[in-house]
C-alpha cells in the first residue's frame, strides 16, 4: 500500500467518523426527551383533556407514551395505533406489562387512522407526521376520527443539521430534507378548513416542536 493510498484511506475513515458523530449528536438532540410520564402530563395540559375523555396515539412505536397517557388518564379510553408489525407487538406487550385495561391497540393504516368516526376528544402523534405519504388524506382521516372541536397534537422536527443531508422516498423536495418545516406543517394541516391552529411550542424537547390544532368543522 502506497503512502498516498494510506493517506486517502485515513481521510475517508476520518470523514466517516465525523459523519457518524454528527449524526449521533443530532439524533441525541432531536430525541432529547423527558420521562414519558412527564411528556404525557404536558400533552394532557396542551390538549385540554381530562380523565374520562377518549384519546388516541397515532404511530405509537414501542408504546411508551401510550402507556404513560393511559396511566395518567385511568378512566379514559386510549386508542393506540402502529403500522410496523414488530412495533405493534411491542406496543401490545408494553400495555400487557403495565396491566392496562383502558387501552385498545389497533393496526394502523397507510391512508387512514383505522379509528371509529368521531371517537376521540384528542389525537396525538410524535415524530410520525413526516412519514405520511399523503398528508391531505391523513388530515381528512384525522378530522373524521375526532369529535367536533376535538384537538390534534403533532410533535415534529425541522430538517436541520444532518437531516438536510438526506431524505427518505416519501420526503418532498420542498421540505428541505428529513422532517417537516414548522410553517409547512401549519399550512398543510389548516388548508381546507378542517383544522385551525391553536398554539405552537417551538422548544418542546430538544429539536422537537409541538403544534396543537382544533377540529374546525
């Protein structure tokens, strides 16, 4: 191996290390989170729900936030949906481990919520919206799942830092990378008059922001 080759390989290795460190650093910032119980309490306050109301989490992942919400609202019915089969089972297991009887876990749908019409006082999702392949279709479905004047909370992140370097297949060029610019999310959800914007919390957790909407019709 020549000296030039060694230098080249070292340069490439150094670049890869920097990319990995940058990605991990951005990921830690992005996913910075308090305990699920604390986040559930903050969400309950932002959504204006009380024990006995019906709520739903879209895209529950491993189910940590669903479980925390169900514990905080023991007399409420909590729906929890997830598209990925493995994570759907994780959610079911988390609910079983917590011995919760007020949670109904459902398989999610690509173009819908798979929830009954007008079943919920509030719906929330965490870093899920940017995965929607057809936001208008999902917004319409979310409206159908909410009771009149029901509230919708969306937790998302801006495509900043390492997230501007790449996009997944469903990302549109207008988003500028992976994630959703706050102004774009507000525009998409309120276009058509289905929802009105209630408030935004720009520093929800790490790089995450929270937007709250209310069903307008």
